[in-house]
C-alpha cells in the first residue's frame, strides 16, 4: 500500500483500507461469514469501478447473480457489464488445464488479462478468485502454494491487484498457515493487517520452506523485540509529556468516570489521585447540565476547541477553564469516552473584568469631568453675582442673610464638583514629598472627632516608612473619606485600624491586578470590623453615585473621590471584604527617594489694594465674563473684554502697549487661550497671563495646552479670589 502504514489499518474503521489498495499488491483474505463476504466484496468491486479499473471475478461457490446483487445499488453496473469492464469466469476455466491445476497457465492468464485491460484504456485490472476449488481433490491442488509463490513474483510492478479468497470454514488450518506465509498483506474478516510471518517468494521453494520459516520466525522475534522497545520508549515519552505538561490532562468514560489524570489536573482541583478517580465528572461542574451540552457537541463534531466551562475545586472555589477534547471511539465507532486538556483562565478572566471596570471608570470619569467643568462655569457666575450684590448692600439689610445662604449652597455645590473632578482625576494638586506617618499623625485628632468616641482606633506605623510625592490635603481627604465609610459600616461600634508599610508590587501581583504598576510603593491601609460587603457591592464600590445608604443619606461620591485621588497620584487601590468580616482598603502610592518636606498650613494673602493696570479678559461664557469684569473694575483695574480670540487680537492691536495682563479661558471655540497668548506675546514680550478653566490644573497641564509653571486659577472662584490671584501675577 502506497498511502499510510498497512500495520495501522487494523485500528481504522472497517473497510477504511480499501481506497488505499494499489496495483502490484498481493492480498490473502480469510473470512468466515457470508455477511463479511458481501461487505468486503461489494466495497472492493465498487472501488475498482469508481477508479475506472477493469474487474475479473473468478467464481466457485458463489454465482454471478449473487455477486451482481452486491452491486445492485450502483447505477454503473449495467453499463460496466455492457462495456466489458466487469467480467466473470469460473475456477475451472481460470485455474485448470485438462482438469489439472496449472499455476503457470494461471499466471499467463493474469498477465494477458492485465495487458488487455491496459490496451482497452483502463488504469489497472482488479482480480479476485474464490479458492475453494482447490479442496475438491483435483490433481495438482497440492501445487496451490507454488501458485501463490509465483504470483508474488509476477505482481511487483504490474497493474494487477488480486485478492485470493479463503473461506476458513472449509480450509484445513495447516493449509491456511502455508497460504498466509506467502502473502505480505492479509485481510481477516473486514480488517487489513501487515503479515509479520510473510516469506519472500525466492525462499518459498518446497525444499527450503522449513529453513526459510525458521529464519522468518527468528527475524520476527528480533523485529518484535525492536517494536516492543520502540513501544516502551513511546509510552515513556507519552507518560513524561502526560505528567509534566502544565495543562491538566484527563481521560474519562462516557458515563462520567475519571479513568486517568495527570498531576496538573490534581493540582487544578486540589484532589488526590484516589479522590479524583472516585468522584463523578459532573461533580466538578458548577452546572452539571453544561457537561451534557459539552458531550453532545463532542459527539456531534468529534471534538471541541477551547470550550469555556465553570468548574468547582475541592474547596468549593469556582474556576473558569477552557477545554479542548476529543471523543474516544471503539473500532465500530461507538463513543467510549473523552480525552482532552483543561486550561485554567480564571486569572485571565479576572484581569479582563478589571480592565473592563477600569475602562468603565475612565469613561464615567470623562463624563463627570465634563459635567463638573460646565457646572463650574455656572457656579462662577452665581457666586460672583451674589458677592457683587452683597458688596452693595447694608449689613443690616434682611436680604443679606438670604444671599449668604445662597453662597453657602453654591459652596456646597462647588464641593460636589470638586469631588467629581477628583474622581475624574482633573483637580488641581499641590504635591510635596511626604511621609504618610506624619500625615496620619497630624490628622489623627480630626479623625477622632469625625468617627466618635464609641469606635476604637489604632495606628500601626512602619518604622522606616519611605516617602511619597503627594498633595497632603488630598491624602487627608482619602483618610477622611475612608474613615467615614468605616464609621458608617460600624453603627454599633467596632475598631478602625490605620496601617502603613513599605511594599514591593512584583510582576505576579501586577498580572493579577490590571491597573497596578510594578515597583516599590508605600501602602496606606484602613481596616474596619464592620458588616463588610458582598462581591457585587465590592465590584461597584468606587463608582460615582453608587451607595448602599438610604436615599438622602449619602451622595455616593466618597469612595469615588478616593479612587480618583489615588489614580491622579499614579497609585493603586484595592478593597478586600466579605459579609460579616469587615473591610480593608489598601492604597499603594509610588515611593520616592527624596527627603520629606515640611507641611505648612496656607496663609491668606493680604487683601488686594486699589490698582491701575489694564487687563484684557477673554471668556466665551457671558456670566463668567461679566463677574470677572465687574469684580476687577471694583478693584480699580481698567478692564477690556473680548468673547473670543479674534476680538481679543483686535483689542490688543487697538490698545497696543497698554495691556498689562491677559486673563483668558483655556478652552474656547476657534482658538484656545494658550495659543492666543503665544500670538500676543510675540508682539509684546512683557505681557503677563493668567489662565482660568473649569478643569483642574493637572488635567490642563497633561493636555499640553498650558505649561506646568504658568499662572492658573480654577473655576469656580469669587471676585475676591480672582482679584487676589491677579494681584499675585502682576506683582510677580
């Protein structure tokens, strides 16, 4: 056979070997049932017709009608008979000459018929003969083995493909053993085998058969020893691969029993080998119905590739795995079981979920930052108008109290926008090199007042704590919000623990936490003994406006603010909690090697005096523009106002050399403030600038629009704050 290994054919489906038969091969067929005879002959003859070969059938115990019945479903049969492609003859006509078996004449017949088939345009002659004629005592039947040997000499290189049929129910075993010895390929029933006991034709002379048989047996002993050694080596390689691969490998029965597993499978589920081989396969599934669906797909398709499953370990932990598996089948095609590999992707799925959460938080942050920016413009106008109105009123006026209440409410609204900006990482930071121990100790009295006397507090400070670069006020805000969250989780009392430590986030940690960056960090942990939270709550805890409190009892921005502040400091935050077992928040900030700076409280600048400078205000929001203009004019400044860049350039040209300060919004239609300043400064290099925006300084600096050292004021601001900042810039 020129395609595939004949010795492998016995492991294939019945008759899978027939399409691989090639002219020049010599086959002996042993069968013991009419069913096998019909099965093999119908396939053998049909295959020849499909390949365009001529066929010669030598009849003895069967008749022509029976053989044609095997092919009754083939519409080509009648045309093939009419075209002389299927020819029948009898054993007497083929094998006998004057009632005596003549091997030489039979070989001559095969040679002549093969040549005739080629001349007629057929690629080969396919021949099969029923050998039962040799049992009827014809003179010369003892020369049967001589004929088979001569056939072996004729066939190599020829276009003839013969099968000699032997019904084992009628032949003596001694005769069959001799017949088998002279055939390189043997069909038994419906399966093909390579004959290890084959004796080459040149050795198969009557006087040399015993010696040849002995040599053949000895050679087979050697060949079998080599084969067994190869098999053992292959088994060892398989077992090594089976046991040492990191993927979990399994073999199961169809009804759900583990037959064999490797060590990685044991490690994956946490079972011993004895335990896993005792339990049912479906017991490892979170949903047993998923195994039924998997079995159905494997049996319909033959295999599955990376089929996602939810499985349960020995300790009850649920894991997500990808299964690649195939069905194990019997020789008849019946499904015996399944074999395959499992790959644990639980960590990967968690990272994907963390990434999706981070992307969602980023999107919400962008929305929150945009809303805060627009709202800050409104608050600037509201605050400005109220303060300007208060300046014109007598202190005893009854409207003063109402207006001050409006200022209080706008202040609270400004606080909400600051929390939104903190979450969106767009608030202004004034960073210093800090030691978190000092920050916690300095803020401890404030914390005690906030959380009350019914809670026990403990501060565990690391002795050699490293420094971080952070805004001290924002770190205090993080502490405050986390402490308030813990207080609310312990309405009946409990313990609040604050802890600091030096930590190193390694690559393994960062692989499991998508937002973390490797390296040396300083940890700030806040732990409470409160009621804790479930996994669903834990997943949403940093989302803005998410709260477990009753309506009206919280804004849902406290932890969102913490998240934004930590992220703005390029840090990482995690929460660890279970219902009834308290909660721990861990904040990781990058460690720096610089010395800590002294934390000083801010001192208010002296009130601005009367001024005489000229200021050009460029602002597209009308209310902000009016409030800024009136507030500065009341301080004595000469104010020019423009709604956009083109109008500003006209005023600058018209008042050339008169303008001392440009007060401009950063983001405006047509041309942004920094670009406008660049164009005006080319004309007058002494021109000073103060940028204003509803976004925080850090966000604006990151955008590249404003230089980090440029003068900047965040909205909302009141007229007094603006006047103070303008004075600072002009006096610098």
